C-alpha cells in the first residue's frame, strides 16, 4: 500500500499515464481491502462503498481529520476603513448578528450582499487588518437588563464604565418589536415632572411619547434631568405603582457633560433609581446608533414586569446623523438631506416601544421623552417633522423666551400634548383648565399693546394679566409666599389694573 506522502510525491513527479496507473492501483478493491485488513482497520463500511467514496475514506483515515474551510461560520476581512468592514464568507449570517474579529473587537452585520457582508465595527477599526478572520457569534445584539443596572453607567453594549464591577443579570435583545394594539391601553395616569409649566400646560401621561424640541442651549436637557430628580419623592416611598425608574440615554454628547450629569444625579440621590447609557461623541457611530435601542430594552424590562419607567433620548438628531454616516459608508442610496430612506423607521420602531400596557399584561408603562435639536428654530426640517409625527405631542423651547429669563422657555402656542387633560389630576384640571388658552391669547395680542387704542375691554383685561407679571413681580412673589391674597395685595392689584386701563384711555386721547 502506498503511504500518503509517497503517493503525493509520485503524483508530482509522474506523467499522466503514471498517475492513471497509481489511481487504478488505489481503486483495485480486492487488493486494497486485503491490505487494509492486514493493518486491522475496520472495513465494514468500505465494502459497501463505491470507488469515489473509498478514496475519500482512505484520505480521511490517513489524515485523521477533514481539512475544510468553513465559509458558513467564518470569513475574512476584504477591506476595512471608516468603521466599516467588508467580509468575504459568513454565508449563513443573519441580519444584525454580532460577529467577532480576531483582535477581539465586536461588530454587527448590516449589509448582506451576494459576494460580501458589510459589518459595522463597535470600536476602533485600526485594530483590524485585511485578511483577519471574522467569526459568527450566532447571537443578535443583546444587553443586560434588570434592577441590577440601577445606579450604574453603561455603554451602548451594556458594559459597565463606572468602575463598580461587572453586572450579573439577565439579557434581552435590543431590537425587539413594539407591542401590538391588543396589549396596550389608553394613557390616563399622570407622569408628574415636578415642573409646573409642563404639568399644567402640556401634561404628560405614563406611556406617552412627548418630544422636547428646541435650539441648542434652550434648556432641553434641564427639563429632562429635573424630571428625573423630581421622581425622588415617589421612589423613596413604598408604593411600587407610584415609583418611576428612569433611564437616561446620552447620544453624541461630550464626556465632560455626561460626567457632570452623573455627578448631579448622585448629589441629589437620584442615581439609585436611574440608569445612564452613554455613547459619547468620541465613540464609534455604530455605538451612537445602538445606544437608544439598548436603553429601550432596559426600560422594557420594567414595563413588562408591571412597573413604570421613563426613558430620555438625548438626543435623537445625533443618532440620525450617526445612522446617516453608517448608511453612506455602506453605499446605501441617500435621500432628503442625505439621510437614508429608512430614517423614519429608525425612530418610529424605537418610539413605538413606549406604551401603557393593559392590566392583562401586568399594567406597566414606558414613557419616552425624546429630545431633538433644531437649527435656528426650524421645526419644519426633515428629522424634527419625522419625530413630531411619531410622538404624542411636543414641548417647543424658544431661544427668545430663554434670553428673556422665562425658564423653562416653553412656547405655549407651538407646544401641545395630544393626551391633554386625560393625564391630569382633577385639582390640576381646575387650576390649569384655561391657563394655556389665556397665555396663548396674551402672547398673540401683546404685540398690539404698543398701539394702545382700538382695544376692547376683553383684550385689555387679557393684557393686564400679563402686565402684572411683567412689571410687578414683587407682588406676585408676595402672593406666592403667603399662599393667599390679603386685603393689601387685593387693593394693590386693583390699583395696578386701574392704572393700566388708564394708560389706554390716555392713548385714546
């Protein structure tokens, strides 16, 4: 019997007729089986095998194993750059499946093409080289969920970045579908923000999606953080139904900003019922894209277990920019403002996961406060109009009001809550029932105050209400401190009203 090495050497040196003779020698079943028997090998399966199978069995027995390139489970990097890896192989990979590079970095398969796979890298792509081996993990991207995360700061993949040790908890996929129509119920419980201007004018209910929109430096994040801090009195109690667990997702912000935010939550003792998910501006674009979905999966744990949670996405315009960057590098066709065609679905599938569940599904809720940054107050841009159409109302913050010292700088005319008074207590309904209308009307007719004449009594009365706040803040502060209107304050209010009306009469003359 020829050994495998001598056979290999012979075939390399021999001519074609010689190769044919060697092959015929191997395929001679009688002599071949006799020689195998002398080596005491098991030949039961070979006696029933055909000639091609005999050759394969012989090679397998001699080598001891089958040397094959498994293109279904592994692949090789064809090109790498700008956080995108083109990988050959991985024939059986799923969309959005996690892969692992030989350097230890993780990635996610987004583009499944006939000849290669487009993988976005979760980290620094300089650690990856062409030709590196890429392995399937067989798992869709998931993150840790549960109460073990409370008080922690994690990255977009759920890894702790606060130096407090590992997190041992169950895990959940980040890309779950939103609940259907049947498990939901209408929003009717108030979600108290602790900010009177919000709770009275644009009330928010548990399970609602309320957009906070405005230019940079108008107090968007301040409203969100104050809402988290003001939940302390509910979370310090024993009633689980009143508690509200908070998740804050920071997308594309500076590290120093996130550090200041965490410090403020710690100083106010609000971190114990909060989770911070951070994907800063220095992180890779895929992590900024993934962070809101990771935070949402953490919030869904509370919703699906009959508890109440609040999630703040700060902000989704930066997530859209990160998704645009990924899509353009993956050669997906651009649309309006160079965003890909599915950028609406990017936000709708995220925000639809916020819901109030019915009692048959444990009655939990997930309330969402997405933040969108506008450019020069343009609410008609692509991303703002998309998110406005998805959410159940918006709080519009205006730069001019902010600079006038009105904080929060809410434009009452453009702000709305589609849930309305259904998410207010009876006491708040009575107090704030007509306040929004009066305030909107005042701002509408305030421009006519400089003319003075041709204003009816109703308009003058409306303007006088705003006049007191603008010019007699000390009186309002006195009433606020005493929680009542005494005789002196009442007399002073009458004098202010009379003098204000007389100014119009003087203007008429």
